[in-house]
C-alpha cells in the first residue's frame, strides 16, 4: 500500500468501517486540520429498503437476495476530528471511498 497523503484531494471522500464482511459508513471528509487530521461529518445509513428473502439452510437460513441491499445515507450535523495514516486506517478497519457504503452479510 502506498503512503497515505492527507491533503485537499481527500475532501469529499468517505470513510467506511469494514469489519470482516460487514461495512458501515463513518463520515464524509469535509476539511483538513493538520498533516494527519481531517474533519469528518458523520454519515448515517437508513434501514435496509429491500425486503430480504430467506430459505432454510446454513446455520438457520440463507438470504437469497443479499446483493440487493439498498440504503439511503444522511449527513448529520455532527463533525469530529479523525487521525488518518496507513496505520490508523488499518487499526480502525477504515477505508476511504468515493461514496458511503453499507453492507450486512446475512449469510455469515
């Protein structure tokens, strides 16, 4: 992985938290504070808009349409500072993306 550069090119990008196969939005980068700190506006995901379909199987059931998950994302008024470095991204399980992401692995 190349070394992360905290600069204006990150403004407008999103931080998402990846925990194994699940993904949750954290926030949108709205400003740069220092060489390693950014200002993040919190993002919240709605409830899944898709009715999930399950069939008996696996531990209890298998979700046959989990790739159809759909969420709306809302920027809240809350902002916070976040330290960004290759190490902090790894330790916080964060990824930087062009859009907020939400994924729940119903088949885990």
